[in-house]
């Protein structure tokens, strides 16, 4: 089953912080998510943020995280945030954007 990919409106800001090479790698992971949304690991409580129901997928040798959720009722994968893990910032952004 192929999933539709929806990007959070602030993903464009996230991409501006990545190199062109990292952007290409992220887009490749997006394509994989359309066919196999369960690829990522489950998130729970990360650094005090309740991210239950979200998943993370690694990019660029674990330097970049894609945080997303699967919406089965609509066959949709919604990407919440893309960014570096430094100081758990990617998880803080995910919690803000929920």
C-alpha cells in the first residue's frame, strides 16, 4: 500500500539548515516512507517531551532525524520535523509542532 506524504508547513525552514547532500538523502527517505511507513523506530518520552505515537527515521549516518506520524485512517505519513539531534532540538520542535 502506498502512503501519501504530507509535510508540516515548517519543513521548508528545516531544509534550509541542511546541506544539499543531506536534503537529497532526506528526500530519498521520504520516498521509502511512502512504501514502507513502518521503517522508523517508535518515539516515546524523549528529553521530557511526550512524543508517543511518533516515529523517527535516521538520515546521513544518524546525523539527521525525520520525525513523523502515520495516519492509517487516511493512508498518510505526516512529516513533523527534519533536523539534527543536537541537544534534542529536533524532538523539542516536534513537540511544539504537534
